[in-house]
C-alpha cells in the first residue's frame, strides 16, 4: 500500500523539461500537485475510519520495491505512470462518482490527469532512449495486480461507503509515503541533468 502511494507521489512529481538530457526531473509544480491531491483526498473523508475497521484490508503492495534500489529511473518512471493511471481509473468511475463529493472528486481527477499528461512526454522520451520494456514489465505488473486487488475488494464489498473509505485511506498512505522514491528520482534526475 505504502509502495503504491510512494510510486504515485513520485509519479506526480516527475515532469517534462525540453532542455534536459532525459527531460525528466522532479519539479516543484508536481510536488505542489501531489500535495493538493493529498489535501483533496483528506477532504473527501465522509466517514469515521473507526466505523470501518471491520473492512480493513492489506492490499499487499511490495514496499521494498521502492525502499531499495531495485528500480532504475526508466523503470520508476514507467511504474509511476502506471500508478497514476490506475489511481485516475479508480477514481474516474461511476461507482466512485456515487461515493464522493462530486466537486472534490472532479478536482482530484483533474489533478491526476494533468500529472499524467505531463508524465506522458517524459515517459515517451525514456522509452525512446532506452528500450528496456522487459525490465519495466515486472514492476508494472505488480502495480496492476495491486490495483486489481483494490477493484476486486470494492466489488466484493459492493462499493460500500466503508470500502471506499478504506481505499481512500490506502491512497493517502501511498501518496504520503512516496518521499523515498521522490528523493531517489530527484537525485537521479539531478545527476543526469548535470552531465
């Protein structure tokens, strides 16, 4: 869970810059966008988390994938893109619309979509410069499996208010705990851009 949020937050912070060698670095605008997404998720709270304790679930994302040095920059960018896309897909559904304040949900989806747009150019450059799709597939499949587990959980719980609350808290934890990967990408980006 924390891994997904970490990757999502890092994805949110990766940006395109035409004057850089890979064009990817962690910009302050994306950091502000990530903080805004966290603020929106916090505002979306409608239930006491304590009233939903019986619905808690460990969604099983391997946190050590972000904590260690397992992901290279191209892998991290690909994984972050996938996480952001999956998070956007999660909150951009009919079931999600029924569960949340429409204005806050639209703002969150707009923020996630903007970050995806920014990252698309970066992802395209990374894929052109280094064709290592096989190296990215394992981590991407892990992210897809993680989000698939969230979708299965919501369906099993019939998209109840408590199920959505558990998922909302999961996404907050994931976004909040992304500092490790963010700092790693910042350092890698700085090293690449200074050469």
